[in-house]
């Protein structure tokens, strides 16, 4: 083979290699393409699924009752329970957010607070009232 044939073969091999890489990369990107996700009902839920409250000693206090239809959470505690510095946490529907957030120890001595749960899709929201009542 002449040197011109060798150069030609080397160039063709490079071109074929590049085309194969482009084809593989193209297949990868097409397979990873995300189609538009339809408005999946799970992403529109605005529920409080669980609600727990802890005292400063990290002991769970109260018995929560969640009434989704009414948008209420009622926690029954002993009359002697100090609600001026408690930590509350909750579980929401998949991807939903709570406003305002529950972050850290808070004063619940007012016995009631209002919250809004916003669905993961952002299309729906629901008002919730969390109330403490004594036995």
C-alpha cells in the first residue's frame, strides 16, 4: 500500500470511529429524554399524613388525630404539659411542602396554628389547622 492509501485508511477509520461514537451518544441521549409527565394525582395531594410532637427531653407527647376532610390535626395532651417549647414534625404527601415550616422548637401555648400544604406540582394547596387540646 502506498502512503496515500495509508492516510486514506487512517482518515476513514477516524471518521467511522467518530460516527460510531456519535451514534452511541445519540442513542444514550434519546433514551434519557424525559417525556412530559402528565398531571399525576399523587403529585397533587395536599395531605398531612403523620404529626408528632416532642418535649425538650425528646419524649413524644400527645395523641394526634388527623382529619383530612376537615384539614385538622388535633393533639390531645395532659393538662400539665408545657407547650411553650415543643418540637413538632409531620409527614406530608409525596413532594408536598408546608408553609410556614415547622423548623425547631416552638411555642405552642396558643394551642392552635394555621398551615398550608402545597402539592408537589404546585397546582393545589390546602389549609390545615393544628390544635392542641388538654385531657
